[in-house]
C-alpha cells in the first residue's frame, strides 16, 4: 500500500508539473469565468491562441471550458492563468480585482496585462473611481511592473456573440504607455473580428471608460443594449 501511495503522489506531481509547463507556454491567461472572460477565451482560441481560463474554483473552470467547447482552452485556477505569457483579468474592481492582482504581482512583473475593466458600482449607475483616475490607472498602481494595455473596455459582452455590424467590424480602443506591450497585444489579436485603434496613453482610459457608461445609457434608451459598439467614421 505504501508503494502504491508513493506512486500516486509522483503521478500527481508529474501531472501538475506538466500543467504548469503548459500554463507557462499559453499565449494568454484569463482570470474570471463570467460573461466577458468566457467570450474572450473563446474569441482568442478561435483565432488560434492557446488560452488558460482560470477561476477561483477549478471545477467551475473545467465545466465552463467544457460548455464553451472550443479547442485551445484549458481550465485552471487564477495562479495558473497568471503564469501565461499575457494575462487578462475579467473581474470587476468592485469584486476585489486589485487585491487579486496584488496576490500574483510577482507573476505579472514585466508581463503584458490586458485591462478590460470598467470600474462600475454594483448597479452600474456610476464608477467607483473619481474623475481624475481610471480603472486602468488603478491597476497600474496595484501592479506597477506589469505592462498594461487597456482594450475591450468599450465592448459589451453581447457583441462577442455577433461581432459584425452591417457586415463590418466595430472598434476596440487601445490605451497604454508601453509601445512594445501594444505591439505584443496586436500580435495576439490577429484573426479576431474587430478593428483596433490606438487611442493613446493609459490616461485616456478615463475617457474610454466614461464613454462606455454613456454607451450603456444610450443603448438602453434606444433599445440596443447590450449589443452595441462604436466605429469611428471619417
């Protein structure tokens, strides 16, 4: 019995080591299995990226990955997702995002961190952040050595299910202070169904996040919510 127990322990350790190796090689790790996290995981996997979809509960992540049914997505926990080459947290600030990121700060050093968050309060009537900052800037304070690129802040979840408007892609606004991080993101996004516009430095997330709130209000009043997005014309 002792020999069998030791054999089982070694097998479990070997399987975990293989999974860690897989996580480190993944193109993108997504923290969160809600409406945005699952759709972004599916979008990137369909575009040929390898994805770790992490949850606090690994069993939940495994069930979500099974339901998504797209090859290229592997279930894991938050730590697994944070080990990927690029990390995308799909968690609200109100739900503890900043503390979660601080937990994995060392894993995020010098790594592309894709920030999709809008700092909505519980009823989406206002932001938790004051006017002189943004969710993106608060993330940068929490993990100062991460290379943050804001993206998908202006895209509501329903757009991922049906991304073309009149047969044309809508826009994703990118913000960030690190040109190399933006270039890394642009390589990751290849094959995804959006047009990506460089909207300048990270401080411009203040404007994009507020635009997203106005988009929601307009969409509800006009009957478009939640499938609506921007496209810059000229």
